[in-house]
């Protein structure tokens, strides 16, 4: 009995960690290249919105004919669209903060603000209400592992950890990315394109964060709701710092936060604590982590600073 | 210079708009359907039932406008002096023609309205009812031209006939007339450079507003795409659009009317103006909060959370403080500031003490504050007994730790082995939690009953005591809206506020002219001006002027906001501590070298910033701006985020912030009208515009560096010798005492 409870808890922790892990791994690319990316939250929302909308409209003609029609490719098309939109939104952040040397935090905050306003405007235009999209019939499939079933994105997220580690620490691309984030002038002097690497880092972060968002809308749920990410982008950012900008550290940190959220869901069911108290626990935990009560971290040196080629 | 190119381009665009775009709108109906007038006298009627109005003189307006526009465009090819002269002449002609044309248009529409009402009256006379006074009505039919439309409606009511719907409402200028006015104004502006002494101030003003103005224009342009994509041309059912010209006219008019809705009510009616001031009040507070943070090199995204804490504190003070109004009200306002200030100081302390990044911490605290608010206002939060014991254990442990940190001897021990102590406490906590969380016999869940929560399903508190309420605008003038709803006209003493305003102007002027050390003389002369003005105005009989007081939520917290703006200005630019804060913001290292205590400054700056954000409670809770004088869960904390846009647009200066907040107040008021007016547009369009403004200002409006880099700009304006400017990368201003964010 106890083991079953624990395993269920573990499984839901893995599910809760998935969007955090995807977004945090994305943030890793961006921040290792020297661009702070608080826009993760907004990019997740845009990804979630795109995935839901595209899936909805791809399956619409089939669902109109027969309710509950299976269209296996619909969610995958949605996923692809989410990745593209994520890259584009991150591209806006990149252009404004790299090309126009804007304050990276302000530019990212603008994207987060847009992620509140723009979906509401679009939803009003398409569905006549400003908070929810239409429900989709074809969610991402569930692939089973033993007694549990997970979304493919869960497997992908955890498989990405070693991949990201390999790319960042064992390939020329990763070396350049880190060089650009640590000492852009030195990287520039040996012929690495600082702006090019930073664009790549930020756009990659957009793709991954949008996947995290898509998991929320078409993986774990069947529609888009405004502000459905509920601060996961910020928690992912905190996990990135907590994990010391290293894929394995990020894995550990997101698992911890995921476990907390899973606990929250479990506690929410029983009348143990008022749900509002449980809701605020991950945020308080994150603050304690950031205050360095649980280890300190050193950021990439050039983070947050625009690069001017001399 | 490319001003020639720019003016020629605007002139060409305006010329095009005279041909294609609506010059003015004749009539608007509910559902945003319109009949629009294109020059000359072509009318496109999307309502399907507007009687066409012939406006005399349209041909002359068209010809003169085209001549003036051609003059503006042609001037670009001329040499300096004749060019500016021609701009002045053509600009004046263009503005004059447009104003005259709009005047004739308004007259024609008014006449048409009169005639239409007369027809209504006439047809009513043919089918009389017993309540009618036929003599009065017949007089109306006979001599309509002598009356205004309001008088006519009033007379008809005297005669027993109530006219419900007035025809030709919403007649106003259209995009073409607007563009004519704008082009004329620009031509005049650039022509005015003929006068040499005006050049420098003009350049300076232009360079100063370039980035915000371009950013707003870009944001509005981006919004145009969304508006056009979402909102089909409103038209009567069965109305067929024929040809591309009509389609284009419809699109342009839809777009124009959306913008018109955003701005016209706030800028054109007393009620709308008061409402937009009411919307601006919290934005002034949060804008000041964010702006003060920026000045100190801190990014306070935590204004939403600080608003919530301010509101909670204000609610508690307003519910439970005993005493008279003059005591309770200021204390409640102070409580709002205290709540916000504490919530702001927390991330400040975390940054100063542990180097934790304030951006992320303030964001996280927003979520915590939202949960806290919901916790306090939700119905009967229930704790299971074991969970409660764990919380009690946690509280005890934290208490012991705090006490241990305060006792110097124990603190020394803890400093010796901090990690070991933390590990031991952590393990003890875990073991203790495991033990106390075992269920015991006789356990029963603990239900928290919060005394300030209003019973019922709605998450809100009880209403505040009357001693803690700021009266709304009608109540300030002793109007009870329950007895006389709508706009009331009451006699108001205008002499005192006018005299005070004059005194303020005199003080500002005296500050310019007198030597700084003669402080008493400056204040004295200002006071004298005030007294003289009051006496003079009283003698002129201005004591009781009838003013129309609209039913608005505007309340004295607007004055508190203005006072806060004055305070922030004085604090930042006239006190030593403010100077230190700005120095820490510009260059922390240099400030520290100069003797500033960076850590203390961070905590203080965040506390003041949080206090300003907390003061929004004076509007939302003490001012009763949300339906009633209670704390509600629906308190719009997004104002905290909008404060970022306000601060950026206002250039982090209090004057700029007040102006930017007013602009956003106008937009928000207009946004709520978008909901009502259009079928597919909502106020979210406005929140999108605000976000875009932030983005574009961050990118400095995509303008060339000539406008955005302070050094370059000074050089372009001739304030600096050319050799003073080198292309050095500017150092990033935002560095805390401890590098990094871990």
C-alpha cells in the first residue's frame, strides 16, 4: 500500500517536473550565452496557446463530422507550431535585447505582459470569451511505462538532460555558447560571432520553453486557459539558478520543485491544509533557495550585459 | 535634414486620405455602425437609414486642403528660408481650412438633428395623446431654428412628449480631417524654426519626447493590426459592401472609431475625464514605486504583491481602529504604506543580505501575496490537526532561530559552523515533523474563523467604518447619488482651489527666479499671491460657481497620489539620501566609494517603493473604487505590472510618471468602453498596447542612437563639443553589491 502511494507520488512528481525541466533547460541555453531570460513564463504561455489553437483547428473538420474523431497527427502539428512560435517570441526578446541592446529584464517583462494580454485578445476574437480556448479532442498520446502512463514530452524532457549536457559541454557549439556568456570580448577576438551565438541560445530557449507550455495545454490538459502556466516559468528560472546552470543540477532542482507540486496536488485532495497555503509553498521554497540557504551559485560572467563590438 | 522628407511623406499620406479615408462621421449607432462622409460630399452609410446631410462649403475645403498640402510637400524642395515661410503659410491654411470645415459640418449636423426632432414632434402631433400640450409642441414645429437641440428636447418634454433617441449622435471628425490637422501642426512646428531663438527649445523638446512618442505610435500601429483582424466592419444586417473603396472606407472607419473610443470619452466629457483620473490614480502610485526603484538601480516587479499587502493592512486599520475620522483615516493610509513597505523591504533585505536577485524574489512574492489574500478572504480555511502541529513546530523552531540570531553569544556559535547548524536544525525539524504529524486519537480539524471576512460565497471583507472612508467625488460635494443619480450641477467654491493653484504657480516661478538661500521670501511671496488671488476672486463673486459633478469613482486618493509624486520628486532630487539612491543606481561602485551605504540603501529604496505601491489601497480600499469600501479578492493587482510601463514611459521622473499614468488612465477608461461599443474588441487590447509600449521603449523606439544615447543627443543639440563624445559602450547600471544572482 505504502509503495503504491509513493510510486504514484513519484509519477506525479515526474509529470509536474516536466514543464519546469523543459523551460529550465531552455533557460540554460539562453543564460549560458549571456542573455537573462525572464521571458520563459511568457514564452510558455505563447507555446501553450499555439499548441492548443493549432491542434483545435487541425482536428476541427474531423471532429465536426464525428464527435471524438481520432486525428493522430493533430497534437503533433500543434507541438511543432508551438516550437516555431516559441522561437519567434524568443526571437523578439533576442532582437530587442541583442540588436537594440535593451535592458534584458525589461524586454522580457514586456513579453510576459504580452503573454497576458495577447491571448485574451486572440481568444476573444476566436471563441468569444477572453479566458479559455475551445476544448480539444486529440491530446498528446500517453505512453505507458510499467503501471504508469506518461506523455511523450515527459520522456523527451528527461532524455534531453544528457543531450543538453553533451551539447553544452562536449561540442564546439557548446564551448562557443559558454565562451560568449563568460567573456564575449575574448570569444569575439577568436572569431566567434557573439550575437549569432546569443541569438541561437535565446531561440533554443524559446523552442524548449514553448514545449513546456505545450505540455500544459495539450499534454496534461485539453484546452488553453489564460495564465495557465501559473508562475512555472519563474520557478524554472529559479531551478536554473538553484541547479547552478548545469543540466544535472537543473534536473535535481526541477525534480525537487516537481515533488513539491505533486505533494501540493496530493494534499489538495485531502483536507489537510487550506489549498491557498499549499499553493504558496513552492514560491516560499524558491525564495529560500535563492537566498542561498541551500548552496550558492555563480552565474555566467557576462550575463545581462549587452555586447558592443569594438 | 530628413524633416523635409518626413513632412513631404505625411503630406502625401494626408492627400491620399482626403481621397480615400472618411473625412468625418455623420452618425453612429449602437453596435458601432456608422455613416461616414468622404470629401466632397460622398456619404457611405453602413447603418442603412441615415438621411444624407448636405454640408455646404465642402468643395472649398477640399480644394484649399489640397492646395495647402501641395504647398507643404513642395516646400521640401525649397531652400531653408522660403521653405520655412511656406510651411508656416501652408500649415496655417491647412489648420484654418480644416477647423472652418469642421465648424460648418457641425452646424449642418446640428441643423439636421433639429429638423429630425421637429419631424418627430410633427408626426406626434398628428397622433396626439391626452398628455400632450399641443400649443407648446406646435410652437416647436413652427420655429425650430431658434433653439438648440437640448432646449428643443426640454421644451418637448414640457409639452408632454419625451424624445428618447437623438438622431445623428457621435458626429465627429474622421481620420482624414485629423490627418489634415496633424500635418498642419507639424508644418507650423517646423516652420516656426524660422525664429532662431525657438530652435534650441524645440529641438530639446523633440529629442525628449522622441522615444516615448514613437513607442506609443508603434504600439498603436501594432494594435491597429489586431483591431482590423478581429473586428469586421460594423454594418446594418443586409448591407452589401460594393467595391474596394467602400470596403476600405469601412476598414479605416472601424479602426478610427476604435481609437476614437479609446480617447474621446476621457478627453471630451467631464465624466470620462474624472473616470480616467480615477483609473490613473493607482497607476501613479505603482509608476512611482517602479520608477523610484529604477532610479536606485532596482527592478521592483513586486508592486502587485505590495498592493495586496497594503490593501490588507489598510483593511485591518480601517475596520478596527477606534477614534475620529481625522485620526483613523491618516492612520489607515499610513497602514497601507506600512504593509506595502514591509513587503517591499523583504526582497530588498534578501538582496542586501544574501545577494538574492530582487527581480525573481519580487515576482515570487507576488504569488505568495495572492495566495495570502485568497487565504484571508476564502471561506473558513481548515487545517487538519497534524498539519497544524507541524506548523506550530515550524513556528517554534523559526522563533528559536531568530532569538538565537539576536543573542550575540549564540550567534557567534552559529557563525562558526553555519552549515552544521542548518543541517542539525533541518534534521531535527524533519524528525519532529514526522513525530507530531502522526494522527492522534481525538484529532479534529481546526477551522480558522477570520473576523473580518464577510460571510457568504464572495471573497471579500466587511465594509470599513465610516471614519476610514475617503468620499467619492459626488460625496465630496454633498451629493447623495441614491437620491439624485447621474450628473449633478451644484454650486462650488472655486475661489479657494484657484487661489491655491495660483500660489503654487507663484512658488514654482519664485523658485526659478529668486536666489536659493532666500527660502522664506519665496514661500512668503507665494503665500501673498495666494491671499491676493483669493481676495480678488471673492470680490469678483467667484465664490459659488455652478459645476457639473459627474458620478465618478474619483476620490481624494488622487490628491494623495499627486502628493506622493511631489514627495518622490523632492526626495529624489532635493535630499541627500535621494541623491545617494540615484548615485547607487547609476554606478554602485562609485557611490560606495563616495560613502553611500549600498545595503542600507537597497533596503530603504525597496521599502519606500513598496510603500508607494501599498498606497494604492487608499484608492481601492479606503477610496471605495471597487464597488464598495471593502477589501475584495478582485483587487486589480495588474496595475502593479502596468506601473512598469508607466515608469518607463515617464522616464522615471515624477512629472513624466504622472503624465504617463494619465495617458494610461485614458486608455483604460477607453478600454472599458471598447467592451461596450464593439462586438469583438475588449479591454485586453489596452493591456496589449501597454505591453507593447514597454517592449518598444526597451528597444528605444528602434530609433537611431542620435535620439537615444544621452551623449550623442547632447552633441547633436550642440550642448557638448564634438570631441567629448566617444563611442564607448555604456556600463551596465544594474549591479548589486554582490555580483551574480545565486
